C-alpha cells in the first residue's frame, strides 16, 4: 500500500469523524486508497486484507464495515435477502448483480426511470428505494 493510498484512506475516515485505528486504516486504504469506488463483501475484504499481511479477524471486518455504514461512508446492498455487499458510493444508484460470479456493479443511473412508487402505509415514509437488476449471460 502506497503512502498516498494510506493517506486517502485515513482522510476518508476523518470525513466521518472515525478514529483511524490500525485495522480501520488498513481496511479504508483497501476500500478507497486508489480513488475508485468498490463493492465488497466482508469475506472478499477479509481475503484482500490478509494478502497485505495485516492481522485483522473476519469479525473485525464485519464490525468495521458496519461502523463505516453507520458513519455514512458506505451503504449496504442486500441481494436475495441473505448476501450483503458494501458499496463506497453512497448516493442512491441502481446495481447490476451478475448471477454467475456473484458480482455487484453499478448500473447507469441516468437510464433508470421510476415513474411511480406505491403510497407508503399509514404512519410510514419511504426511506429509500434499492434497485438491483439481476443478470445472467446469454447462451
């Protein structure tokens, strides 16, 4: 990990007022160190951090991802009600889910039109709308 990548990760944590512990800084550097957005699972991030030689448990990865979401640095995208992906792009946007390899990617938001939503039940308001478009390769 370059010093520029570590700096970017530490600054990302600072935006949300999170203390840059060793583990948080290592995970933040992997997530945003190169300046690109990421879609990760806890398991894929755990595998990536292990490759760096950093000592971080899978439980710590889960807890840290939860803290990043709570701080507004990431959003959780659930597919099939069971598999969670964590996205560093936090504004509302649609996703493609590639069934063959279990990969989540951004879909072009400018091509999505939602003409009408149902009324929320009495006493409730719509907090957000998640759009996950499932894809499989032809043939």
